[in-house]
C-alpha cells in the first residue's frame, strides 16, 4: 500500500510540474525576445546588444499557423521601418528562432513578427548600442 501511495504522489508531482509550465506559457502569452545566438538553447538572452547580428526568438501559446513571415525592424524614435527579413517557418511551430537579424545602427527598435498580409503576430523591443 505504501508503494502505491509513493507512486501516486510522484505521478501527481510530475503532472503538476507539466501543468505549471503550460499555465505559465498561457499567463505570459506570446512573446518576442532576443539572444546572441540559438544552438538548441538560448545564448546571451538580453534586451540590449551592440550593433551586429542577433537571433530573434518567438514563443507563442499556440502554433504560428502560417508558413511565411517577415521580421520587421522599426525605429522607435521615428516610427519608420528600418529593415524587413523574410523567413519560411512550419505552420505547427510555436517556438521559433530567426537567425542573423542585422542591426546596423545604435538605437531603440520595435521588432515584429508579421504575417505576409502585415498582421502582427508578436512584437518586442530591443536597444542597440555602439561597439
């Protein structure tokens, strides 16, 4: 009987851990954020970087639902688009990394993942400083 209680308790514990991670994703919602690079794990996650190439990360609460997106960079001070990078993705993905997104000049930027019709999927802000 003691063995059954132990197994039941461990099963409940594992279930709670899995549930909490799913709930946290739902609570946090969709997010776009940045890291130096992604190689199966996020390296150098931050919201402030020097000029150069970054990896844009997108974490969604449900699959993206499209196969082509644009990563759009807008200068926050002027509201003008700076660059747009097209990417092909799998419509079932909900965790995506976009490599080699180039930030040429220092500034504060709004980066958005867009459907091809211009609909914003998710956005995030980053600050770029001189090297």
